[in-house]
C-alpha cells in the first residue's frame, strides 16, 4: 500500500510510484472521482495537441532545466 501525509494546509505529495504509473510531469492536472469511501485519481486529459506545443520539446525538460528555471 502506498501512503502520504496531509499537511495542515490540506496538501500532500503524490508518491513517486503513483507519479510514474500516471506518467505525471510538473504542470499536469489531476481529476478526482469520489466513489463511496474511495477516491480515484487520474491524469486529466489535455485539450488536444495544440494545448501546449512546448511540451514536446524534450530537450528543455531535464533535471538541470527544472533546477535552473523552476522558480520562474
């Protein structure tokens, strides 16, 4: 079982195995579906190929880029 803690501001970190399974990247949106006593989390579908054309530029999606430009 994978768990995470809720902060006093009602925030949590999505555990790494979940991020990998959903192929999540910074800026991705999630959807939540409440089903009785459980919640189903899914990666939200984008509005189409034209939604973010720069998302396809993988050469600007490195760990070094995230460190250099993450606070902008």
